[in-house]
């Protein structure tokens, strides 16, 4: 049974549907399942368990040295990398006539 199913698969997917020699697109239906956000704790739960604090991403330690995006990529360096440099000289318009060789009437 599984041998028959495996033979019909091409690259782990069923082969493309063709009509008249052209491939037909088959869109998957959108998933309607949504992930619900966790409910907010009540005052009793806060008293019992304490408040939940969001933890910042801790710097990782690799071979005894701290690694982190803020150390590796300072804001000033990233900003200067993304800014386009302004031109120092303004290019003037060319006074040379544009000649296109075309046959005359």
C-alpha cells in the first residue's frame, strides 16, 4: 500500500496537475486555526505566583566570551552602513549633441 503512494510522489509531493499540457496551480486553503494569546492572570494568581516579567535576550557565552547583537553591531555602525553617501560633485548637463545615426528621408 505504501509502495503505491511513494511511487506517485515527486520530491515528496504529488506530481503537478496538468490540463492541456499546462500546469494548473492548486492553492492550499488558508488555515483558520489561530493561536490564542494566553489569558491575563487575575489578582489572586498574581499574589499566589508573582508577576511574570519578560526576560530580555541574555548575551550568550561562547568560549568564555560574551556575544550579543549590541556589542557586535553598534547602532552608529549600522546606521552609517545603511545611509547612502551624498555626492561631492554635481554632474553638469552635457552640451554635446546626441547623435543617433538614422537614415534620412
